[in-house]
C-alpha cells in the first residue's frame, strides 16, 4: 500500500470557533492508481491534499507513505519526504518568471544536491517527456499557459516521485489545452505513475480510475469509475 490514512483529523482554532477541516478520514491508495478527490468549497479536499503532500501535519490520526509513518515528522523531515517522494502540480504553475524552463525544472534537483551535469540531463529528459524538448531555454513569459503547465509537470516528475499531486491542474487553461494536459496525465498513469488530482470539475475527475468525494471533512463516497467516468 503506497498511502495508508487512518482516522485523519485536522482541526483549526479560529478564535473561539473550532473548525474540523478533516474529521476522521480513512483512505488507502495503491501504487499506480489514479485518484480524483472532489468536494464543494470547504469540504476538506485541499486540506487532505496538503497532508498527503506533507505540506502540513494532522491534528491526529495516522498517515503512512511507502511504509513510513509521516504523521509526526517535523518540518525538516517533511521537507525531505516532499523532495524525494512527491511531485506537485499547481493551478498557478508556480514557475520562476526570470528563469528558463530548464532552470525551473532543475529546482528540485538543486534542493536534492544533485550535481550540475546530472541536473541538466535529467531536467532536459523531463521536458522531453512532456513534449517541450525544444523549449528548454524559453522563460515562462515566452510560453503559452499549456506549455507553462507542462514545465510545471516536468518539474514535478524530475525527481521520479512516488506520487504526483495535482491541485486543479487545468484551472487556468482553456478547454482544448486542458484536454491536452489531462491526456498527458493519462499517459503518465499508463506508464506507472501514481496520480492524485484535486478538482471540482467532473470532466477532469472522469480521467481517474477512482473518485473520492468529501463533504464536511469526511469521505462521502469512494467509487471506482469506468472508462466513461461512470461508477462501477
């Protein structure tokens, strides 16, 4: 089991009000699965993604990633896990504006202290994998929205992470470009990558093999879906 989450809770104290962002979530994800997490605003889906991505720690409960308990790790240990195990793709791309596509993709490798020569080679290979082998020297303002998201995807993949986490990955893209990016996700999953996508869009979730719906910090439904995005 790649991800094992048991009775996970995240509680925020807002003055005298206690907000239960997650309220006893159980979730298991196998290696190679493609999972969509859905739910209305305030359902807890972004909180769950932050916990899976080791960007935050739970109030209580257990989270095991690749047989390693990560629920109680400190910030330094969580940063190491993020760099080694998790690739992130965000709605806003989060690229460095004055750096080339190659330099942006190299960033995780710099944090991992990979040598310059190996960084260049691996970053170029990652850009080729997402169809941008001819754009390595372009800066973000010289790229379309879809190309920028491909750079972000290459950056997420460059460390060969266990999990690819995507938060509304097509939120800033037009429908045609969105379809191209999701086709790329399909290809990556077919190649064996484990993918978890947080989305509010049914057509994006339809690409996944499984849809987990949250409501008020709890799992409402957890269904496997067929080729057309219908429950099985």
